[in-house]
C-alpha cells in the first residue's frame, strides 16, 4: 500500500530546482537503485549553520524535561546534532521549512533530539549517532510538498487528502536518496509511518532499528506538540501510554518503545528489563481529530489526482 507513486506535477526543491518530473513513477523498490547512483555532494557540519542556534527549541519544551535531565545529557544530545553533516541543499530545505511551516520545523528538531536521546540512553554515543540525528531532522521533508491547507486541516481528512498525506514518506525518501545515497535518513523517512505493516508504505521487510527509533521519536514528538486537529497536546505520560498501547497491539516495535520509556525514566538500568505498566494515568486531549491512514486498496497513489490502481 502506498509503495508506488505517479507524480502529477513537477516537484522542486527550495531553490526551485526540479527533482521529480511530472509523470515520473517512483517506488519503494526503485529507491535503493537511485541511492546507489547518487553523486557524492560536499557536506557541511550543522554546527556551521543557522540550525546550531535553534537546538534549544525542543530541549526546552515541557514534555521533554524528563528526557533531557542534566547537563551531561543535554551536552551529549547537542554533540550529536552539531556533528550532523549534510549537503547545503538540505540545509536550504530546512531553512525553507522554518519559514513556511514552523510547526514541522519544530517537529524536525525535536525528533532529532528525542531519537538521539533514545540511542544515548541505550548505548552511549556510537560513531553513527549523528546519522541517526540527521535522520530525525530530515524524516518529514516529504510534507513540504503538500498543500498548506492540508497541513492546517482541523478535522478528519477525506479520502483524497488522506492519500495525499500518505504519499509524503515516498516523496521525502525519493528526494533524500538522490542527495545522500542510502543514508539512514532515507530509510527513516520512508518507514516512519510503517507501523509493522499497519501503516504506510508497504515494505518487503522491517526497517533497521535506527529507523524504528526515529519512527517512535517522531510519534512521541507529534503527540506532545500542538496540532491543528487536537484541542491540546498529550503530556509525556499520555504520549508514552499511546505508544505502549500501540506496541502491545503489535503495531509498533515493543523493544523500541521500551527504549523511549527507559530514557523517560532517566536511563537507569538495562532497557531490556523495562516493565511497561498497564495503568493509563497520562493526560490526553479532549478533542483529537487525527486521521488513521490505513486500509485503502491499491498500491499506486496518483499524488493529488485521487486515483489508485496496480
């Protein structure tokens, strides 16, 4: 489902350079081949960009105070993000996102920080940690190609709107594969709504653990931030409750949710031994018009045209 996409219009980056021509068909299967052919572009450290001055934004959010306790933790997360290295084109994309969609920009920063914290809580600061941070930062770039009215929708989505939103992982992964090759950000972008086959797009096998960490970090961050379709955010416990319930129902990886809960509890002891309580005392919003995207027939989405087929 949603693993094949026919573009009804040209797609352009922040500089107006077209990276996907109208009529082009992109697919999950073709991403790896595209990534292998990607040229090696020069990269710059995040510490040298405007993003370095914005890292405090997610770290100061009230629901995240449990995750980022103490100067050692804050320093480790900051090191991971500052060490991210990306082509200038992607920093320009993030700059455009900051201007056009500050909610999504905040979500990108927070997801990168939460994913980094989860890894640090489990295994310290491995050499690949900045790549996981980059994956969190970039995972939702496909949303830049949705209409502003859709991003600000306050009610449940209709079928066409749902299919448009369902295209964003493949759009984002397609763009990133052409710039980064087969980088963890490509897989995380493609799979952050996969939900063990209950979400989208369809995949031949489960993603790597790092990509699943980004998916859980993204979900936790989205639940705890303001959205137009909710009366208020979940608190940290309420968001964790939602994710524990999803994991126990088999829709997301239980071990990855344990990593999040382990980090929320201060990362004491072995994350594999974390026990998940059955009580659900966390705060949930009174109104939540979130649309679950699953169950539409057909595997090809004609983005923006309302057509599906094989």
